């Protein structure tokens, strides 16, 4: 009896395993996403009411044309795009941080974001020189497609530079990313000089990031790629945990390190490229979300990645709702809102954990 | 069923640091690799674990380690590196649990705590790994390694522990505790290869000593054969006298002998 008691105290002394908490967080964060999604559908510049529309649908009454357009063609695609982009930014951040074994690593850091930005700016500034016929065909797709290819190209160049004989050097990749980012920024700067006033406005808006241009078209462009990347990321969790012990030890644990790295790089390129393409450069989600989750439930990537997707989507939708109502009927670029929410949180994390070895 | 290396050469940059080493370790024994600083002990260990590219072959129980899949190798042998980094604030039990990744022992929830108790860290489960002292971290990693190959013998042969200086940052009590733990693992049929620094601790627990000098094996055999005045003095470049311990205990070396000479 006495021994059983000792056993019980011991078990209680180990605070509820963080794994359990992290798994419960899946449910809480899913509920949060549901709540924020509802808010995102309900709030907007127009007077259309979600509740009135739902009431009509329940009684089989016809929706007004205004309600149909606002809910199904404006708010719903915007909700879908917000979820896709938020999830992909947060998960790309978490995967990149796991890959670099550094909590401050982010796709923005290794030039993927800058490359995508260069693509978009090129399209905005030089797009006017394209034959009118071609512009008619690509139209709205031009900027997102160019941004997407820019992101891909920079990832591929980065990969070629930092991989020798099938091995990626993390240090080389980081440094090459900084160089690529600087180069992409410089070229972008030259292009900005050639821009006219209207283009400059577009550039500013795009650079800060926004979900304002959301449409089913954009959801269709970004959706498949982002969903595929997110699904793939769920298989990286265990490997990224092992990688936290260094590449050699990860190998000794039976992880195919090179395959893991390839997978992580491709996942990040696809998710970031697609997200930046449709929403511009939205900062801080990729760094803040994984950080907060690590504080709350620990760094275990097998649960961190899914939780990041859920919280990232919620955070971006929340920021979008704020951006829509704060200076209504005008809209603030969402990147400003995420920066205002994100940078103090980020600084607070840095200050709080300054003494710790790993931040 | 052995861990066998034939004609191992390793180049670091343009210099060849290992010059054709033949090495064999038997299950049921502790095989120690010793030698002066820079003699190639750790490099040999890294070749045995496949961490550096090498010429020659390394086989574990007849499997060429360059040809088998990583997870297959991980199911047969666990490796304790000399120094390990850890990114992110994992707890001790989370680190130890990583040893279960191979899936050999499933996700037996009791194993990590049992392994921690084995290395003298019972109750440390929820401490942050980075807040442990160096010696505690080393023992926590040993627990992780133990969990990976928990049973010293499985159906398809022995399991192997490859340890690079497992006691380097431990106090004397924990040095003895860890060496006894490792010796028990061998006694139960597992194979242990350890890079060691302390000659006396090595003599006490190793069945066989591989003594290295300048990238070559200078001597390879039981402690009594390898630890002689002549061999040790030559390899370490100072006059050492080996003393006989009473009652069939292995020989020992005191630094005093060099100081007196």
C-alpha cells in the first residue's frame, strides 16, 4: 500500500504530460478558428447581416442579391483565403525553425519571401509592357503567378547553392538566403524607380500584405498547393524533433536526414510561395505563432505543426477582421495589423527568454 | 555477430587521419578505444557510426552500414556522441522519448522513466533539458540511447551501444555507475564500444582495449596485454609504470609514476 502511494505521488509530480496538453490544444484551437471564422463572415463594411441571411436560409426564403454577393463572393472567399494563408505562414515558420534549429528562422529570412516579392513587383511594374492581348488573358493572375515563381526560383537557387553531394549546409543556406534577399531587394528597388503613381500604390499595398483582393479565383490558385504542403508537413514532425539534436544524432535515431531536409524545403517553398502570391508579404505570423505554442505546449513538432496551422489561421482571420473594421469603410493592410500585434509579442518573448540558451 | 571494421581510412580535408584500421568488437564485451589526444579515437568512432565518409567497410552483424537504411541501423545500434546540441526547450523525458523513434519498443510509456532511473536521473522527467548540468545532460542522453536499444539481445542478434566518451563530464561516483551500467548491458549479451580517456576506468570495465596512436592501432587485446609499461610509455610519450592490483583486479596506472621518473 505504502509503495503504491509513493508511485502515485511520483506520477503526480510529473505535471500533466505536455503531450496531452498539446493534443487537447488541437480541439481548443479548432474551436477558436470556428469562432473567428464566424466573426469574419459576420463583420464587414456593407450592411449585410450573416444572421439575417442564415435566418432566411433556414426558412427557405430567397436571399437578396446584395446578401448573396457579400456573403458568397466577398466574405466567404476571403475567409477561405485567410485560413489558407494564415495556416501556411505559421506552418512554414514552424518547419523552417525546426529545419534551422533556430526559433527565429522564418521563410522571410531565407529569401523565399523576398524572391516572391521581386516576382510580384516585376509583374506590377513591367506588366504594362506586355502585349494587351496577353494581359487580357492573365489579368488578375499576373501578380500572384509572378510572385509564386519568384518564391520558387529563389528557393531553388538557394537549394543549389547550399547543397553539395546531397547534403544541405544549414549555415550556407542561411547566409545565402541573406544574400539572395538583399539582391532581390536591390532589384526590387530599381524597379520601384520605374513605377508610376498608381503602381506605387499597388506596390505599397502588396508589400504590406492584404486579403482585400480575395476571390474564389485566388483561392483556387493558392488552395491546392497550400493544402498539399500542409498535408506533407504533418509527416515531418517526428523527423524535425530528432533534428533538434543535430543532424548526426538525427541520423543515428534512424531518420533519413537528407530526405527530411528536402521535404521541409519543398514544403516551405510551396506554402510560402503560394501564400505570398495571393496575399503579399504578411509578417510575424510565421514567427509569433510557433513561439507562443512552444511556450504553451512545448516544442514537440508532432503536435506543434497542426496547432500552428490552426492558430495561424485564427490569428490571420482576427487581424483581417480588425483591418476591416478599424477605419471602416476603408481598410488597413493586414500586414500593418499583424505587425502591430506581432512585434510587441515578439519583443516580449525575446525579453522574457533572453537568459535562456535557445531563446 | 560482431561489429567489424576492415581497412578503415579516413581523410579530413587532404590529410589522412586514419590509416587502414582493422577493428572488431564482440557482443557480450565492452570494447574500449583509447589513445592520446588527436590519435583518431573519435574519428574511428565516427567511421563506425557512419558519420564521416571512410574507405574500407564497417559491418554490424554482417550488415554493411553503408548499405542498410538508417532506420534499420537505428534498430540495431544506438550512438552517444561526445557533444550534443539541443535546439528548443525540450524536457528531459521528451529528449529520452526520442530514442523510441525507431519504433522497436513501440511507445512503451514506462521505458523513458526506467531508463532515467538506470542513469540516476529518476524524477528528472519534467525538468528542462537545458537547465541540467553538463554531467546530467550526458546521462540523460545515455538514457535516450538506452531506450533506443533497450533489450541487449533481440531475435535477429545483439544490440550495440556506441559511446563516445560516455563518462567525460561525470564525477567519479557517476563514472562508476555508468560504467557498471554499460558492463551489465554487455553481460546480458549486448555489444558495447566506448571511446575512453581514463585508463584505470577502462582497465576496470573493458574486456578489450584498442589502443591508438597517430591514426593506427598500436595494440588490441585484453587490458593485461595492452597495458604494459613499454606500450603505454611509447604511446603516450611519457614514462608510465603499470602497477598490479591485488586479487586478480586489472592493472592500474598512476600519473605519479611519470612525475617521479
